[in-house]
C-alpha cells in the first residue's frame, strides 16, 4: 500500500514494515446514545466520527470508509470530511479529501482515501484516544433496513518514518434506515384510500350511488359475491 499524503514534500522517506511496536485501533462512532449505531431517515444527512485509540504516536494517517453490509447497497454517499483540530494538521496541503459528494458503490463499496498529517511533525500525535475526522453521509437508496459501515485500507506512519498496516478496526457501525416522514404519511394516505374504496364497494348501492355495481340487473354488495359472478354476467356501473 502506498501513501497518497504528500509526505515526500516534507523530505520524509517511508518504507513499509510488517508491524509497529504497538498499534492504533480506529472505529466509527457517534456522541449520541449508542456510540456504535444510529437510526436515520432515508435521504437525510447524518454525521459520524472516526476515533483513534493508540499506544504509538502517529505522523500521518490514511484510510477509506467502506460499507460492510453482507449484501452492500452501494447507496451511501460521502458528503463532507472535517478533520479534527490538534493533534492533526489544519493545513489543506497536508490533507487528502475525496471528490465530494462521492457515492460508495461497487465494486469496492468504499470511499476514496481520506488522509492527514500530524500537526507536530517532530513528535507526531502522541498516544491516547482522540478524534481523526467527522464524516457527513447520506443513505440515498430506496430500500429501508439495517446497514453497516467500517474503515478499511488503513495506513499510518510512525515517528521513525516507517509506515504500518497493522491498525485494528472496531466493530461495525450500524445504520438503521427508516422512511422520511413525508413518505410515511403518503403511504398511510394510500392505505387509507384503498380501505375506503373497498368499504364503499361492500356497501349496498354504494350509499348514494356512485360506487355500486349491477350484475344482471341487481346490485352486488358483497365482495365474495362480486368476485364470483362478475366474470359470468359483466359489470355495469350504476347507482344501485
């Protein structure tokens, strides 16, 4: 795996090694309620955080966001990336952000690389638990349900200017997608209309007479009877 952050402009030369003397753990989370899951409305943006818990100081970090649902939807869009302040650089020349918005569709179901350097290039980020970035996403698909996101292709640089691929990821972040309120209301209206029409068809003569049916000269007022005799007699719209 190669660095896409412009480390060479800083005069750093990184060589890949198998493992660091420790490793960071990265996960997607939020600050509200359950840190590992959320419920969102289809088509509405939502934000998640990328958190790092590390026992080694980091000079630079790059990663992707990937949909890890068993049968990926390919319907998540990455709208924006906001890097946290210290210990990360706020210089745009040190940062890599994908072209946005970016659809995380097949074949990889992942974003392009997101990367940044440490603000302190002498000592790195230091150790501990801190945030890397805030990600704004939208589920733009048509199917409601439960979906999962996680991080992938993680590469980080240590203070000895080697780079490592042994970072760990936390549990999948679960997104439960529900219909937007407008869609739910329209669905209820549609169901109500169907119920109303069926009720009118069952009433003798339609009670006022625009929805009654006559079969062979008599009013049909029973769903079963209508279904069993229309094919033989034909239907004439009438008022009962």
